[in-house]
C-alpha cells in the first residue's frame, strides 16, 4: 500500500523541508521566466539564505498520481540534499 506524502522531511538535526501540493499553474508561478515554458511536476525552493530555520519547500503537482508524487519527491529531495550540503559547508 502506498502512503500519502509526508508534510515535512527532516534531513538532519538542523535541516527540514516542507512538502506542499499545488496545481501545475501554481508551480509555474514559482519558476523563473526562462523556465516557464516547460512542464513542471515539482519545484525545490531553498530558504536557507533567508531564514535562520534552515528550511526549504518542495512543491509537488497535486494532479499527479500518488506513485508519481513519490517519484517527484525523491527527485526534488536530491536537489535539497545537494543544496543543504553546500550551505552547511559554508555556514557550519
């Protein structure tokens, strides 16, 4: 049985990522203008530089099936982990 996505994923003692579902139109609004023409299933938004909480947000297409949502989450978590490792290396 496949379970729903978690609302938050902890990636260490000081780092967490919120998971938010949105429509493709909502996700496109988060993109830079040069990326707006592509289809978007997920978006990783780092908030590390702007927030002492050391967090980020992964937005996922809520119209995708549950198995596809998990696939998108795993893909976006790779980006999150890369950014966290980079940020932690500069600030901790």
